[in-house]
C-alpha cells in the first residue's frame, strides 16, 4: 500500500522537530529588529526585566522577549519544541539535561550568577519566626518549591544537611516537612504567598528580597553550614536562528554591566 504524501510530509516534519527541539524561528520581530527569545528562571524576573531594558537601549536593533517560569517548566517547553535562543536556568541540572539531549550549543554554556537560599517571612511576621528552629514549631504554615523546581530541590538539600547535624536531627526535618502547606512550581509563587500573608514563611532565594520588596518581606539568613549555593548557567539553544546575537547577550550577562544589575538584585558572581 502506498502511503499518502501528506502522511510522509507529516512524519518528516515531526522528525525535524524531534531532532531540533524547536518549532519556528522568530528571528525577525518586524522591521529591522532581531528578536532574541530568552527563557529565564522565575527567580531572575526583576533582574532580567532591568537587563532587558538596558540591553535594548544599548542595542536598538535587538528586541529581547522574556519567558519567565520555573526552570523545570522551561526545560519541558523546550523539550516539547518551544523556540528559544537563550536558556537561563536556576540550576545546572535542567540545562545540562537539554545539553545531553543535543539541544544546546555546548561551547556557549557557562555560569553567569550564583545565589543563596534564605527563609522569608511577611514583614508583620504573624508566625513570630525568628530562627530556623521556629520552622519546626507546630502550626507554622510553610511554603516551599516542588522537588523538580530548583528552589525546592535546594530546600530539601538544606533540610537533609540539617537532619545530618546532631543540633537538629531527622526529627527536625520531619517536623518542618509536616508544616509544609503547599509546594509551588516557581519561586515567584512562594514569594507571593508570603507577601499576601497566606503563609508564615517560605524558603526562597536571597535575591527574592529585592529593595522594592523590603517593606513587605523580611529575610532570615541560613548559615553557610547548611546553605546551598545555587549556580545559574546560560547557553544558546541549538535551534537558535540568532546564535551570534544570543551569545553576545550571554557575554553581556557574564560581564561587568550585566553583573552590576544582577548584584543589585542579590546575585553573586560565579
């Protein structure tokens, strides 16, 4: 039986998507501007908004389009064929997974920022939380990330470190986990619930308490002994139609000007 030509064409197109990992190529956004599509971890929201504006001012021929979400969600979108020029992840796990699938330009991958975790509480602090010990107190409403989102994975690593320390032990980890009222798919959701008073505390990034948030959120540091350093890698997608422009944008993030903006929002140099 002869196959319909439409079936053959559909199969070829499907194979192309599976190989490239991207559908479409919006290289030009109209006029003479080149559009860079940047998939960025939700924890970068405020910093990337400023960086986008600065970069477009410096490069009037470029328009930066941001897609901000949890790193695991962005990875899934790319795996399912969403087009992106640049991926900025809040951990190496999700970007390296794309690399291992052949979806990244390997020679463009590198770190551009680091971050630390902290406990955040509403400015009014209705739970009277003053220390890490208070997170285990019965009745505390705690919000963390899911195990797949980087901030949730990091939070679990911290609790595991504390469980291994006789000063806290496994019972502390269990008590804290019992206080978890919800697990969020993006750190911005954690921050929002704390800001609105829907939770007594959350485990988020230090960078999430930006200067504009300090009237609504307070931060309790997590000691270095237990903390986790979050590494943020960047890379150009193999399907990018703007490889040179995308790599230039990453180099800007890694450079002095991009670093100054990131530092303003609590990120450290890698």
